[in-house]
C-alpha cells in the first residue's frame, strides 16, 4: 500500500489504519461515532492527501478540459469551484471530480482510486493541453464542522486582506497560513464532503504534518477523523461515493446529479449524446433514499424488493449517528412509484424500507 505524507502522524495519534484506494489510511482514531458527532457539533481534521490533485496546462486549457468533463468550465469565474463528472461515451461515470478555476490555472481534485485511470484517459483524449500530477508534492488537509471558520480564521490571511468568513461556499483563494512557526503559502477552499461548513487547505507536502498537528492544537473541540465517519457524514448529506452510487456502468442523471452536467454546453463533451438521450427518455432507474426498519443496516448489493420481485439494489447503507436510525441509498426502477411499499433482503431476512428524501441531513444554516 502507498502511504500519504501524514502516515506517521496517523500512527502517533493512534489511528486504526486500513487500505483505501491503494493507500494506508485511518478508518478511525477515537471511534466512528465520536468522530461523526465531533464534525456535526464541533470540528474534525481529515487527511485528504490520498486524493489526486491535477493541474491542466496548455495553450487553451479551459477549452481542452471542457471536452472531457460535464461542466461548462468556460463559464466558471476565477476563484470558483464546481462539481463535475468525467464520463465515457455511453454516459457512464469514470469519476466525479472538483474543478478549481484559479486566477492563473486550472486544478482538478479526483478520487484516489481513479487517479491513474484519469491520467491515462485525459492524456489520450485531451487536445491542446496536458495534465501535471501534483498529488505527491501538494498536500490536502480538511477542517470540517460548525466551529471550523471561527477556529481557522485568525490563522488565514487571504489576498487583499479579506476575511476567511467572506470566502463563499465552493470558492477558493490564495492564502498565507499562519498555523505553525513559519508562514506557509497555500490555498484555502470552502468545500468538503461532510455536509457541514468547512475548509480544505492545499499546501506543500513538506508542511503537511506540521499543519495537521497545528489544526488539532487549535482547540480541545478539534479531533482527528478517519474514513469511517467521512462515509457516514457524506451518506447523511446525500453525497455519492464512487464505487457505490457511481461507476462506469452508471450514468449521473439516474444518480440525481444533473446539476453537474451542462447539456447545453457548446462544442460538446465525451458522453454528451448518451446523456442527452437519457435525459430525454428519462432514466430507467433512480437513486432513492430510505430509512431501514430496525437497526440492522442494509449494505451495498442488498436486493430491493417490491411485491417479492427485485426492483433495485442498495448502494450504501449505515446506521446514522445523527438521526439514530439505519439509512440507505439505492437504485430503484423508475416505474416503481416512490410511495410504493418496498423491502430489502438482509441475507434472507426482509426489512421494510421507508422512503426518505435526499439528503437525510442538512445543516441549519447554509453558507452564502
């Protein structure tokens, strides 16, 4: 397994380490439930260095990137971040990514397990530009939770002396980061994968461990968090996970991700024709949310039943620490009414599924 630059920090803080996306990563430190509640109520620190960080360079990188992603990059403003998909010709998802329009460059953040696949895909299909992989020399650390802004703001100096609190949701800015004895030049974005307010810091890998420790020293309310609570947090927030809700055999329209697709984009993109057809005909299946009867979770692959017949499949399921019930997402044939009485096969034992709109959880105050 590969290791991130924060591997020794995880060991020092007593993490339980597992394989994820080819990396040895912390699944938890103090426990999944404790870490989940910390992010919902206070703040938690995450290692995101396993994710891929790309720069797009060339004579016209915006036009080149527009051909291989579903969003309209040409319409992005400087400092804006957008969620997008990379699709194959059939409209299947190769990855879901974030695009960052910086003042003088384009960045992408991609899923760890898809990093090599996308490097090859872009190299073969992107014309007039190329990808530079900064994943090893540029670290990514997140502070997530309702206290994240108040705790981090005194240590972040944005260009133009603007306050961190003024950084809008899904925006990125250059910053001087004063968390350690030495000032660090980097970037800060108001993004995350938890459903809470939070920030992601992009810094030189050589500074990653000192920044990680400094974030934990901001307050007793801040704790290190692993992949376990990241999964329950994102599931409550209705956010897809590649390999569960998304795959190269699954289109994003069925997944409810039409907001990340610019079907009207001029010039076209890979998969556009297939997605236009799905959008016109209507998807054959839909991603839906459910509360599972009882406390036994419905795991990925469990059959969804209607009148004894299989009509879908669970993609993600877990006990919800916030709601105190078992929740799940799954694809169901579109012809099945949303109010239909459905069940899930839990290894031979059936449990009722109660429909629940996505997301399961939404924080009370949205960031402007």
